[in-house]
């Protein structure tokens, strides 16, 4: 019986993406603050609450829920706005016809899901954040990586395509990617 359970856990770990807990914590600490650099934030928030969705697929549900809980505990408010982070399945997000989120943080997704989510977010000018910098190529806006120090990356193509507008100081802090 133990052998069967060990095999099941081993096989399921092959399909699961391994997240760097320090990077997740850093991103969860910084992404809500980065929202404040958006010049159009007041226009996007109509109810006084920033709806911050953590988009996941498949087995990453627990990671997304844990991350949402940590963000909610750390940031009950961001500046003058309340913040509500929640885990949202990628298919639920894509099926939603209205603009139900003000910002989204994307965990690892399949390439097809990644592109669909990015396309919808650009269309609604939703500020997007990614866990993995490679996902910026799908059409997302902001990513953070830790090398010797923390670096914020901004997708220049998406910035122009989505007509996002940030305060000038933000552009001085980021590294642009094409």
C-alpha cells in the first residue's frame, strides 16, 4: 500500500510545477504596490476594492489559494483602496464576459491558456503580473525576478498595445523586454 502511495505522489509531482517560495513571497509583496503606479487606477476601481485575481490551472489551486490568503492578510488596503485577492481557475476567468478583475497574477499556465488570458487582459487594460518571466512572451505586462537583487520587468510591446499608463518614476525602475 505504501509503495502504491509513493508511486502516485511521485507521478503527480512530475506534472506539478515547482514554485520558488521566496520568489512567490517577493512577488506577493510587490505586485499589489506596483498597482499604485497605474495612472488609470482610479478609473478602473469603481467600488473602492481592487479585485486581484490569481489565475491558476489544474494542480496549482492550492498554491493560488495560499497566495491569495497571504496577500489578503498582508494588504487589507493598498493606499486608499481595499484589496481582495482570490484564486480563480483559468477557465472561469476566460468564461467571464464582463471585466471582473482589476489586476491579475498568473501562475504557470499551458501556452494556449496563457495566450488567451493575456489577450483578454490586454483588451480590458487589466494590469497583469506573472510568476515566470518566460510568460511575458505570451502577452503579459509585469514580471519580477531575483538575481543578485530584485528586478522588475515590463513588456514594452504589451505596454503600448494595451495603452497602459504608469507614473514616470515606475519607468525608471523597470527593465524593458520586447
